[in-house]
C-alpha cells in the first residue's frame, strides 16, 4: 500500500514538473516574440457564460512566469457564473493559445485560458462551470469510455458584412436599419455602377458583384499567420454581403478556442476597414441566415472510426453517433442554438434545416454526409443546425456527448425514423408528417433540455447546477424578448 501511494505521489510530482517545464518553455517562446516584435501589451481573453469574450490587458513587462502560475483575479458575477456575494474567480492563461494581435497601433499578444476558484483551504481548483473546463471533461470522458481518442471538428463560419448597421430599443422606439451597397435594394441609387447581387444568386458570386473578396482575403491571411488553417472563403447566398470562411480540422478544445478567435478577428478587421460584421443567425428578412455548420469525426489511434462500408461510406459507429445527435436534437439545440434569433433562421426555403433527419449530400437535412469526401481519413458528418451565437466550448461538448450516447446505446437512426431522406424535405408531403421537427423557439429547446440532459451528465462532463444556471440565464433572455412590443406588430395590430 505504502509503495503504491509513494509511486502515485512520485508520478504526480513528475507530471507537475513536466507541466511546469513545458509551460516555462512556452513562456520563453512568447517572451522572445514580445521582445523581437516590440510588443507592449498582453491581452487575456476570458469567455463568459453565454460565449462572449471579455478581456483584461497588462503591460508586457508584467507578464511573468509567476502570473501564469497564480493567475489573475476577476469578478465572476459580471460573467454570469456566480452571485455577487461569491464572485471572486481566477483566470490562468493557457500560454499555448498565444497569438499576435494587430488590430490597433499597439500590437499585443492575445491568449485565452481556464477559470479557477479558491477552495475552502485556500487552494486553487478548477471552476466546475468554466465552459473550457467542460470541453476538457468531454475529451477526458471520450478517452475514458475507450470509444476514441480524439474528436475533430471543422466549423463553417457564415457572417454578414454590412456597410452600416443601426439599431435601438427604448420605451417609445424600436428599430434596426442595415445598409449594404452590394445588395439589390440599392440598384436604383445614383453612382452605383451596377453589379448588384440579386436574391438567391449570390452563392460564389464573383467580383465586382462580390464587394468583400479583398476583405476576406485580408482576414484569411491574418488567420493563417496565427496558425489557423483555412480551407477556403467565398460569398454566400445572402445578397447583402454574406460571407463564409471554412477552416481545417482541429481537436475539440482548439476548435472552440479558434472559434472565438476567428469571430473576434472577423469583427475587428471588418471594423478597421469601416465595415460591420455580424454572426447573428437571422439579421435580415427574406435573406438566408448565418449558420455554424460543424463537420466532425472521431479517431482511435490513427484510424478515423467514422469511415466504413455502410450508408454514405460511414461505419456503424458513425451511424450510431448520428442517432444520438438526432435523438437528443431538441435538447442539444439549447446549446447549439441558444438565442431567440436562432429560430428565425430555421425556416424552410433558405437551406437551413427544419427537420431531424440525415442523408447523403442533402443540404435540407439536419445532418448531411458530405458526398464529395472520398478520403477515409476525412470521412465525416456535418451538423447543419448550429449557429455562432453558441458558446463553442459548451456546444461542441454537447455535440460530442450526444453522439457518444448514441454509440453507447446503439441508437440506430434508420430504426428511429430519422432517414435517410435523400429528397428535398422542404417540400411538404403527407408521408413526411411523422418526421420530427426542430424546436420552433429557444423556450421550447430549453424545456427539452430540462427534460433530456442525462447524456450530458455522464462522466460529470456537465453538472446539474451548470445546466440549471444555463436554463435560468437563457429563460431570462426569452422573457426579455417576449415582454416587449415588436415593430412588426404595429403593422399587424395597430389599427385593430
């Protein structure tokens, strides 16, 4: 017994020593960049509950190995994590996430990290509600159950770039006004030089109609300099500056880190060029919305365990994974589509999925199996429901947990009635009445989450109090939305 305890203690010390050596080596690398590039500030990015980045900046001279060990205190109540009377939390940067920012005259090193709290004895311990910690627990659970070693994800980022965006809401006024010089609604303006993009004709539109190709080039070049692999970018279907950037595959935690950094870079580079970029799911009426399509697969060793000889070139494991995603689809959307605006995008006619079905190469399905993927190592599925209002750490973790539940319980998507449906399921037909539809509102998704979340609790990946806090926070947003008059209601009801 003594020998075993001693061995365990020695192993723990060895791991801690290795961690400190690795951290110090990474610190020295970052310090070298700071000195060589004359960087004056270090900017720490901390994710709040709903998935927005907050930041704290220190002079580069104050960036020391000790700070990486002891962390930086902040008010967790302002982040949605804790009540004000118990608000103290610690942020400890993950130095491996360091990237150089150049959005202002004063260049800075940017990094994100993890949230900690003080224990009863004053020791520092991981904060259970930290979204990034949730993602780490999800990966740990994946390895614990032995199904796979890694979960790889590749999101497609859809966003609009506007020339002007004005909006507001007060006691006596509520409005929004968007301006886009490339859109068809400006075809009658003076000095427009033509080349306006018409509705539903803008996918992969060339210049000069595509007014933002150069801006996307700039964004892409910057992201690649920061080590983020870009597959391609192009104009999307929306004829008012809708764009897409698709990135390469990375492991779950890195994919979530990069998701927030990419959104941050798109907004800042657009702003620097006098434009306004938004990832809002449905910013315009009668135009397509912005999704965050998530491509994903699992590997064990060097093998992609989604590749196989069954439907769509998938394995039985991959089909069970799909079964889990669709079986838990409604509750999952409380994390992948956590805004009231999310459900304005999920309507027929704009390539956004409205039914929980799967199929090969079918963009009207909630889960598409890309038909053009031939390489076994890249065989994957695409979840087309999600949008970028999600907290990526929580959304990607929930996706993984729903899929793993499908594998563990052998949830067959065909037997469950989820397809495959290879026709356009937007077309209404009687025999499709049995198809399960996506929730119609955030409130409906949150109610489903309250009823169906045991799959998230496995391995303590999510906790009951974390889910309760999420539901409480998001139900607050629902209430904020529903108790206010909408401008369109004046058109419908003012003269009744």
